[in-house]
C-alpha cells in the first residue's frame, strides 16, 4: 500500500504484532496520534504500522484493536 497518513506525529516507539489481515508482522511503530481522556487522565494511542500502513488502537490498558484472532478452521 502506498500513501501516508495526514498529520501523524512522532510517538514513543511501540513494538507489537500488527493483526491486520494482510500484515501479521512484528513491527516497531513510531507515528500516530495520542488521545487524552481529560476526565480520567487516560491516554490512548493510534499507531500506524510501518509495514502495511494501517492503524492499530491501544487503550490505557494496552488492549490492542485489531486483536489477534484464531485462524483455526471449525469442523
């Protein structure tokens, strides 16, 4: 995929497995957007995968979306 995200900013480096369908790579992302929930002082992040250029969301509990899915076939 070619292109770029508009107005992405440098973020603290984050190593994670990108769980987008066409990627599944362990990456170190360094760009995206922070979100501060004022009422609870929670910081959430959207990181841009440097491999597939798709966004991954992390909440303040480090939950990742998209998350890992099982690729098992149901019988």
